[in-house]
């Protein structure tokens, strides 16, 4: 009844004082600010609600031990700012060079305070519209035919102020701690509040529940002073360098693994926390037992009557009593503020901590509600970087672009190039694009071919999960086929039990590129845009359905895919064969020759030479081409009885002829292998 | 069967047993029904129970009684009856031990037919029994209904719901410890199939033949199966025999295998061929193939559709094997890329060219009147080729005042290039102090770029103040910085009132900046100028080659675009020398070329006649031009394509570049005069001349195929359900995209596939290239 009264009173108030904005963003953490930046740049009407007095309140508290595990690389040896973002996991995207994280910390693994400081500056320097001290406590819908999505979002804050928005961007992150309830769980300390002073653990025996980075981070902090530390979790430890997933255990936190495997008393155990029970004895020591035993005992008897596993199994692993038990089980999304009508449902299985969303980051239940930031990680959980700043800064931009198209008729940004620039555009992007690199297998560049393959349109960083909806989502048309440029790890390379250091793990030759293991570019070619159905029926763990052709650029130790023969040449052949044309470059002289001997010209000559931008080339280059047998040297021809007596000329010819030993006829070049 | 006429329950059974009568007759079994009189209480009629049974007699001896419900249809009647009769010929087993005992007893003596039927009385059971009736004396038949037994016989995943028949080759078996070799029948169990299978099992494993395969016929061919010939020769006979037997075992029941001795038969086939395939179809010739291992032979048979494909591939291989070696996909065939990479070790003299960065770009532009900026990417071949020409330009312009050459590497500064809206590499722009820039849209050559930079130093159009300046301008003497520079000048003459035309001309001048110098004169005495050149303002005066010829052109059209087009057109020569650099300008006219090829300068006479022709004819019809082979030696290449050898020079040709591509040669016995040419052109038009050559119409296809990774993936990892989306009908989505499938995936499918190729199975070493093809995926070890 009280609930009914509560909602009733809200309705009464509703028509009165609603502050309206086109876009409401909940949360001024990294993703909320990132979204605000794009909305501001586009000149949209938006507001960000932040319950704290400053941005990034999560980082003000977490990680408890203050060390961020996202890398802050100062030097890459390159000045390409886009490339450098591949190794900067903390900066948000903006045009302002001051807002690069390396200006905020010189540490490779920075202190979390630097992040708080950075986010403050990001909000203030860019003058983002953030309303602080505003905790949204309730979100509901108001049906309205006129609204962008058929309804408005009504938000209520802690002071009963009401806000109305057409589109809701939820960037609240994951901040509700995961807890397990078992008998004795009241003795468990949470990661949120546990002491971070190692002194407090001196000479203690500690049990840590959980096996994520927070658990290991906690262990790392007290490793040197405890008697020993045990860690219990249901799943096996997943090392991020084996899984290529940054959310798994990072090497910087894994000191305990070392001590465990080097027989130094610390240890790891697998077990379901739901089956546990903790019993406190008279001395205040905590004993591990099983819920099963507790349920079967007679309730009247005291602590001593409780069966401990070691009573039956005297070598039970955790028979030693603990001084402390610490829970480090991670966080989940706060579902509590959303009215049922929003149908914001938890995901399934290991994604139940995340709200259910589509690959476009839009809620499955409510149109116009987008989940941003770490809470949107269900799209690529345990795969890519969408749950982390260095990933969701790009997916947030993608969402913004989707919204621009949907609500403001601004199609997805694209550039049109002549077909001769096709190889170049791909090479440029796979070498520098940071969004493709960080959000591998999730964001992809799309190349839409124009009629007759004379030109193409290049779209960057489109969410590949909604490829089938491309035309509707981007406002661009794809009637003539498309390429999808994406980055992938080898299919069987990553995994918790995989040996990622096996001998001969790297593929070196372009012809075996499809077996590449490390992150490498893959280009899919489709004659038609894949349908929704084809997307659904794609092979498991393929990001895309079966293409008409596919090309892998062989993995590279330096992630530098600019080698003319190993990288560019096979790519060109692939593109040529997809488009059924010849994409080679030609010197003006060759174009001249073709103009007089062929009715049709190759695209490079057609778009360059004929348009009076022929590549004349220096004499030195011409000579190299002749030596390579790719250009015929007509000056060196010997026509009997037709020689000029010009001695200088003659000697030059002689010289050239000597140089040009393997002269193959130009026919070799001309001979287009047809069938 | 004994029945009482009144009992209605017997009716269905009676029908079935009557239907079986004919089938049983074939086996010498008669069906008799006895109508029991009511009062009869004899042995068979009396007992109530007896009426629910059928009885089998041999002579007057009762062999077996059957409950009528076991004889529910013709199949069950025949099967059960024969089962009872063939008690010795068909052993029923229930345990593996029984089976092994029988098997062991048979070893070295005779073969065994082992049949599994899910239940007795089925059609399959009947088929087995019928076969046993015929072959029971030749082979030992063993029957079971125990599914576990089927599993024990080595069938991994038997489908226990369907019957199976295995032929066990126990006669050849010598080792008591080993089970007999088995050959499963692939087809469903019908009498005909079993018969066929047993017939095939009975045929010799490998037939040796010494005649033309076209004439050979074996039981396999008669039964509609293909016959594989392993081609052998004396030296390798033993190995070939082993190979043939190995293949024969693999193909048992699917195809026959014959060993053909090449030494005995004179075959007109490739020496390399090692396998031949004869299909049962009439009139299909025997195919000879070069295969590399026995697996290929087996796939050949199992997937006949592939025969054609393998064959074709093979033929292709034969034809251009040598070429393929040199013509590999991984060899660079892009002349620009190759030339640049061959040049990469040479250090470029870049000291004259200022490197700009994101930080220095804007400040540097302000320092000099004009800054030429090359935007390029350091990995891109065309940009690097242009960079080489650019260094030459820098060398030419060394010391030129007011011009700074600079470059921006977009690979280092993508933000700057995006901001400057540079979307293509290379791009050259000339920035004037302040904001304005002009894009270079000419040839990427040293000369052209140098000239463009020089000409664009002068503001365009240049406002001329006095009539003397205007005259000097037309002579190429003014402005002085260009006086040493060969160029054409366009002077716009306007009267003071003609604002609109003047503005349009100014805009046109801007567009043409760098390509041609434009000047304008609109002082009060402009009329004097126009009178001198016999034009009335607004008009253009076009001065070529230092003002020796000045043409006056009336300005009728007023828009800037029209003026640009007109000026460009007027700048074209009437009888130009075609070069690599200027051809595009004439190509744009999209007219046929009347072109005189000459080794060196053309003669005065020809020049005069051609010029007359070019001037006399309406210029719209064709482009009259000439080509100096000394200056443009690629012309030799063109002539070689037209005539195979270079004919005697000079040579006049009519080339229909844009329509049809015909090339006509002016008769060499005629002298090149206007009259002769005109009459020849008339004949051409009338279609009276035969073209000497026609330009190829061929499209520009990919020069070489790409690596077919999709196919490689399918071959190496067949388990990958690449085709699912196409094949499967309405199966639901296999996995949600976010599903946690990566973790629990099967152990490396790749390694499984690799293991698939069992070693030691390849064909004997007589096949060349055998080893060569064994190339495994090379991987980089260590570095």
C-alpha cells in the first residue's frame, strides 16, 4: 500500500514541474562525461545527473588500494595521436590535447586519484553540463505519441525534483557490491570497507572470497604480513595474458599465484560459495564448514555441536581457522531505480550483473534507453574492452552517432573516396585506428561500395552486432556490396587454459595469414548486406556471418601493417578479386601506353592520369621499375639501321641496357589473368 | 495353420499368411491352412492355444511352431520361416564371446556375414535371411539383435535403430589374435543390396590388367561402380601393388581397383599420370589423373562431383606450372610500389624541404608568402614517388624568393591532415600567407609542379595598370619574375563598365592559377588595345610563345566556369606534339586521333601539310597531332602493339581511341599531303579501309588470384560450421552473440585437422612434385 501511495503522489506531481532535456545522462563517470562531450560537440540539449559533488565518484573510493590497472603509456616512439590512443587506456576522447591522461600521471599504472582529477578537469575544461548532487532515485515512462520514442523518460531525484527527457543514457556504471548470503556471512568483511592498512593484518590468517582483480589486489596488499591467505571462488583463475581479456586477472596483481605455486603457504581453492558456512568459535576464529552440516544439526546445541568438515575428513583443505574473511566479489548494475515499465532486465548466466541490451547498446525493453560505459559490457563480456574506459569511449561515440542519425537526421559520418584509394584507406586505418584496435571484434569500419566499384564510402567504428541494420542506423545505403574491416585474435588462441607461449605461435607468411594468432586485421567482403537472420545464424564465436570472401592481414610483431609485400600486396589482391578489377598503380608512361593500346584503362590511370594527375615519377624510380621488369624501357631498343649517330645517347642506351638485365615484356604487366 | 472357421480373431493373420504364400514358394515352402471341424480335438486343432500358432513341418516332422502374433506381415512370415529353416547357416549370437568364437573358428577357412537387425521379423531381417538362403553355403551368416554387440564390433557411434551388415574377411585372416577385417555395407539392407555387396566382396581385391582401360570390364563396372586403375611400371611394381591393395581396402564396396602395367600397354597419356578412373556410364572416356596421395583417390570415388574439378586443376597445372612458379601471388607486380621499395635504401635529399608538425604547421605558413605543402603517408608508394619528384622541385627552386617547400607526414599527424581535410595521398597545396590555399591538380612530375609553383607566385589574374604593362605582359616580359619562364598568357580586356564579366574573369583566373597566367586590363584606354588586336571588349587576348602570336577571342559566355573551359580549350595547340604529360588534355576532347609518328622532329613539309589540315578542318572532328619517338619512346611500344614490328617512319595513323578502337594506317606509298589525307579520311568514313589493328577491349581484371582464406579454413577445419547459415533451415540461433562459448570450446580444432592427415599414406614417389606440395604452413620460429 505504501508503495502505491508513493507512486500515486509522484503522478500528481508529475504534470507540474518537469524540467525538460532532449538527452538525460545518469552518472558523471567516464562514460557519462564521454557521452556529454559528444552531445555538447553536436550542440544537443542534454544534462548529466551526478549524485556526488564531483565526477567519477566511484574512482574516489575504488580501487581501494588506489592503483589503476589500466596502462598509461607515455612513449610509443610515434607521434600519431590516434595510434597512441591504442596504448592509452585512461584518456577520454576529446579534441583538447590537454586532456590526455599522460599529462595527469607519469605512472604506468596510475593512482586512482589522478583519474578523479582528470575527470574533474574533463568536465570543467570542456564545460560539460553536469548537475551535481543529484541522485536519480526513480525512472519511469510517460507514453506520448509525439515523443521521439513514443514515450518520455521521467526522472525523479532525491529532492523530488522531476526531469523529463526524450532519450535516456544510463552511465551509472556497476557499483552495487555482489554479496553472497550463507550462514555466517555476517562475519565477512566487504572489499568496500575492509582495512587497507597492511598492519591490521599482521600475523593473521585470511580467507578471501572471489578471484577477480579486486580479490588479488587485496591479497597483494597484505601478502607480506599475513600468516597465509587462501582464496576461494567457484571458477578457475583466468589470467588476462592468456585470455586476452583485460578484465581477467592482470599480471600486476598476481603476486599470490607466485607464492601459491612456490609453496609459500598461500593458496587457491575452487568451491561454490553458496555451499559455504562460517562458524565463529569462542576465540573469535572463523571456521569454514558446509551449509549442509548446519541445516542438519539440532538448533539448540551450541557452537561445539556444529560439524566441521575436518571431523569427517581430517585432511580437509580449509580446516585451519581464519582470523578474517574478506569478500571481493565485484559489482553489479543498480536495477532498483527503474520502474517495471522500463523492462530493464538482468542478463542471463554470467551476465546477470549487466542489464540486457542489444548490440546497439539500446535496452531490449525500452526504446530510447541506452546503456553506456561499464554497464554495457554484456555486449562483449570476457571478449573485448567494452567494459573499460579504453573500450567504451568508442562505443559511446558509436551510440552518439546512432542517435544523431535517428533523431537529428545526421547520417553516420563518412568520407567518399575514389576506388584507387581503397587499399590505402584500409592500411591507414588498420595501422592507426584505436577504436578498431581496442574494441576488436565489436567495432568495425564499413566500406560501402558505390555502383561499378568506382568509388566507396568509408564509415568508421560501427557496432558490428547491428550490421544488418546498417542502412537504417547510419542513414547510408549499401546496395553494391561492402567490406567490413575488423580486428581479431586467432580463433583458438585465447582462453584460460591455453598455452599462449607455445613455440611457433606466430605466423610469418602472408599466405598463412588466416592462422594468425595475435590481434590482426580481418576484412570481410559481402556482396549484399547480411540480413538479421544471417547475423543470428552465424557460426558461434564468429563476429560476422559467412562472407563471400575474407582476408586476413598476417599478424605483425610491431602491429605495423605497412610492409609492401607481406601486408599491402595480398590485401590488394584480395580487394581486386572481390571487385574484379586491377588496383595497381602505374606511372604516367604506362597509362600513356594503355591509352593508345587499350580501349579501357585501369582505375589508377582513369582516375589519375586521364584527370591530368598522372604519376610521372623520377628517372631513378623509372629505372628501378625497368630493372624489376615491370616497365619496358623503349629507349634501349635497338632498331637495326635506325640508330641515331648521337654517341652520348647511344652510350646511355648501352648503360640502360646493361642495367636492365631481366627485361620482361610489358605484356607480363598487361596480361590480365582473366579466367 | 489350423483354424476354426468361426473365430474372427484369426482373420488378419490369415490374410498375411496367404499373402506370403507366393514368396515362400520360391524357397520351396508351401502354405497350408487347415479348417478344424468343431468336433476335432486332435493335437493341432483341439487345444485352444494351438489355434494361435502356426507350425512349420519338413516332411512330417514338426520343425518349429510360431505364435501368430510374431507373423504379422509378409516380411515377418518369410524372415521367421527362413530363420527356422536355416538354423545352421545363420547363427544367432547374443554376446561378443559367441561372435568371437564363430569368428575364430572361421579364420583361414571362410568369410562371415555379420548382420545386426533391430528386431526380427523386419524387412531387413527378411533380406538377410533370403541372402543366407542363397549364400549360406559360401559364407557363414551371423545375426544379432543386440545393439551392444554392434557397438562392441568397433562401431563408435552406431545408429542402433537401423540394421547393418558387415562382411568379415575371415578367410584371409591368419592372426588369431586380430579380429577379421570388416567391410560395412553402406546401403540399406535389401536383398538386392546384400547380393551386390556379397558379390563385390567375392571379387578379387585388386585385378591386374594388361589391356587398354577402355576395354576392361569387371564386376564393379557391371554393378554400376567405378573402377580405379593404379598405373604401374616395372620398377615400382611392388610399391604400386601395395598401394593398390591399400586403396582397394579403402574402397571395398565402393569401387573396384585394378593395377595396370604401363609397360604392357601402350597408352597415349602423360607420363606423370598415376591414376585412371573409369566410370560405369557408357561413353564416358577414362580419365587420367595425377594424384598425390591415396586420400585423393578415395575422395575421387566418394565424391564423384570432384572428379571434374581435380581434373581441371590438373590440366591447368600442367599448362602453366612453370609460369606459376615465377608468377606467384606474392611477387610484387605493382611497378610503382616495386620501384619505390627498390629505392628505399637511398637517402633522399630532403634538407630543402621543411618538415611540418601539428605544432609548427600554422606558424610556419605565416612565415613565407607561399608555402607549398606535400601531404603524404610515409608507407604509401605513390606519395613516396611524388616525394622524390618533390625533392627535385626543391632543387630547381632553391633560392627562389617567397616560396617555401614543406611536407606533412600524415602517418605521423593524422589529426592535422584530417583538420586540413586531406583525404587522399598525396596532396599538394600552396598556402598563401593567411588562410587561402590552392590545390595542385596537375601531373605529379618535377617540371609540371615547378612550373605550377612558379606561375602561382604571380597573383592571378594580374591587374595591369598601363597599356605598356599590358603589352609587356603579352610579350611575356612582365611580370619580370616570369620573364625567363616559358608560358602562355591570357589577357582579359574589359571596359570600365563591364563589372560582371570582369568578376567572372577574376574567378576564372583564380581557378586557373598555376596553369596559366592571366592578366586583365580595364583602364580607359582598353579600347586602344582591343582595336590593335581587332577584338571588342569583353575579350581575351591569348599570347603564346613570348607574344609572337596573339589571338583575340571574343567573350560571349559570362560565367567563370565557361571562361575556364574556354581558356583551357583555347590553350590547346592546333597541331600539338603529343607527350606522356600532355596526352590527357587532348584525350579529354574525346575525339579520334590523327597522329604522325616520327623518329625525331617531323619534316617541314609534313608539318606544313598537317597544320593546314588541322586548321582547315573543323577542329571538332579529330585531334591532329604528332609524336616524337625520341622524346616519347613509349610510342615504340604502341607501334609494336599495332604492327608487331615497327614499320618505317614517319607513319600517319588514324586511331579511334574512344569509339571502336580501330587503327588505320595511312598508305606508306602516298606522300603526306592535305589532299591525300583528306581523301584517305573519306575512304575511312565510307568504310573502305581495313583497320590494321583494333585496340583491345579487355577489362582490367585482377592480375592474379588472391589467397582464398575462406576455402583454406574450410579445408583445414571442416568442423567449423561455416555453411550453417545457408544450409540449416529453421534451427534457432546457435549462440547468442555474447554467449560464453570461447571458454568451453572443443580442444583446438586445428590440431585435430592436422592429425587427420595420417603419414605414410601418400602415393609412391614416382609422382613428381609429391614432396614439393608437402609444404606445411611455415611459421616464424623465434624472430
